[in-house]
């Protein structure tokens, strides 16, 4: 069995080693996670950075076969949060030392929508004196839109490539020009070139996925040189086509175990990026976040969406914290950070070190 020391001494990870890492369980997996935590500590310190998550809208023009807010789901109340409500949530973030915001939502691309986001960013920066880091996760947009959002004060963008396997990508999306594998990657490249701190991620345990495919996901993240990653287990949403096919690759519990190993493996591969402990991990395991911190995650996103909308942004079933008001969401997370032996990065924007290292090179 490899010890955590052994893992820390490996400098480059080939596909075979990565596959073995993803398959570890029990004590062997613990040693891997301990190494990843140690590596995080060495390169980034003990802070976990906090991002106040605002789920801005659940209206979406896309129809991803796994997602609960897909366009064809007619069993949800669609909403868009007002600027005033976003600014109230921003004040909560400021008052509580959340160093940054994540504004996430369904993908819309009308001119009215994209310019509204630009003006919202200006309002947020006016309110905060541009003191908060701002991450956007609003899907695929054109270069002008991304540029205007960056110019209006956003720093980071999250766009998961979902899977690096083109066939698997095609099998979990409708076959039309809104949902193309190549386009997804082109947008990630565009975000990088425009100057965003760029984050991506994948779902783990999709029907038809495999360990080899996940290994390739990790190698792809390294190849495209991401700054941030948010990844987690795929979880069924009852009213989606993907949940209806009877073809599980991994049980729910295994998806969690493999997700932890993915976090730990990515940490050892890319030592100075930001990696999130995701809500999907917390949804499967009640100590999911704590375990993710202990396996090398250094970012967490307390949900500060106004309570009235929390039960309308359900990407999958049984989402953790879907009935928690923001005060409660934050206090649970602060407790989890302490239980994991880390320290909350209160008041810190928590920019990914990797982004600035790259620029200096
Ligand atoms: N519209 C934005 C945000 C999408 S929601 C965008 O396109 O980037 C953020 C992420 O939630 C998705 O990228 C996907 O990886 C994840 N997600 C969606 N449905 C899920 C499910 N059923 N299980 C787990 N994760 C899911």
C-alpha cells in the first residue's frame, strides 16, 4: 500500500497511476486524501475560501439531459432574481466576510439579459468598492459578452466541460448546435484568452462513463491549464431523460468515493489551483464537504440565494441545504471548515494562485 508520503513524492501522474488512484478505497484512499490535504497546506496554506453563491435564474435555453432546470422541464416555477435582491445578498456577503460572490444560473443570451448582467456587475462593484471577487457561471456566451462582463468587474468564470469524452458528451446532451462538445471547449479557451480566471469541472458517475474517461478528464484539465475546478457526483433528477435510463455505472456511494479521489488526484497534479467542495458531494454524504476539504478542496460556496427561490434551483434531487436560510447555510459551512481542521478565509477574495503564477512565467 502507498503511504501519503509516497503520494507526495510523485511528481508526474501517468494514466495508469491515475486510474489506480481513482479506484482506491478505505485506508488506501485515506492515505491519498491525506497527501492531497498536506499538499494543499504546503502550496496554499490552511484557508478555505468562501464564495457567496447566488442562483440568479433558473430559466435556461438549454436542454441538457441530466439537469433539473433544463428547458423542457415544465414542472418548475421559473424565476429571475431582481437586482435589489442580489444587492441585498451582496451586503450579507460583505457583512459576513465572504470574500467573493458566485453568480450562477441558467443559460440565457438575449441582449436584454447580457446587458442586464453587465449593469448588475457595475452595481455590485459600486456597492462593495470592488472589494469582492466575482465569479460568473452563466453558460456559453459570445466573446463580446464575456469581454463586457470582464470589463464590468467580473474576475472568474466557471464553465464545466462535463466530460472529456465526445461520445459521452453527445449521449448526455441533445443533438443540436446549442449543445456541442467542441463549442464547449472553444468557450473555455475563449474565457482564458480574454483574461478570466477560468474554472471548469465534470460530473462523476454518469451512465456510460468509466475510470479511463475520468482519468482523461483529469489529464484534460491539466492540459488546458485551468485555474479552478468544481466537480462532483452526478445525481439523478427525477424529471430528466437521463434519470429514466436504467444504466448506472456507479452506485451513489461509489460516485461519492470516486469524487473524493478525483479531488485528491487533481490536487496532487495541479497544486496551486482552487478546487471546490461542491454541494453535490454534500448531498450524497452528510460530511461530504468536510471530507472534500480533507482531500484537498480549498473553496466552498455557501448559498446566499434569497430563501424564496431556493427550492426552484434544483439541478438534481435531494439537494443539500435547499431549505436553509443564508445565515444557517453559512454557519454550517464555517463549522465544517473548522471540523476539517482548516481556517475560513474570511474577508479574502481567494484568487487562484495558479492564475498569477502563470502570468509571471
Ligand atoms: N448554466 C451554467 C450553470 C450550469 S449548473 C452552465 O452552463 O455552466 C452548474 C453545473 O451543475 C453544471 O455544469 C453541471 O455540471 C452540474 N449539474 C447539472 N445537473 C446535474 C446533476 N443532475 N447532477 C450533478 N450535477 C449536475
